[in-house]
C-alpha cells in the first residue's frame, strides 16, 4: 500500500497509537475469562492449574491465527 497523499485525521492517528494497548487488554480479558471458566470446571482449590490451563488455551488461540 502506498503512502496516502494527505495525512490521516488526528483521531485516527490517536487510535492507531492505542491499538497495541487494546490488543493486550483484549488478550488479558480473554485469559481471565478462560481462567474463570477453567476454575469453575476444575474447582476453586485448583486455581493455579486453572490459570495455567487458561494460559495454554489462550496460547493455542494465538498459534492458530
């Protein structure tokens, strides 16, 4: 893609600088959700194992992209 002839609007430039943070926030929310589901399935006593299982599932999602 070639460089645009005129600069992008200011709100677009600001959004583009924040996209990286939103991706990290989205990944954290997905991991927390998987951790919560895993904890519900495995039980509260296995919270550490549920966190690892959630991290593995999240990593599997990243690899499959």
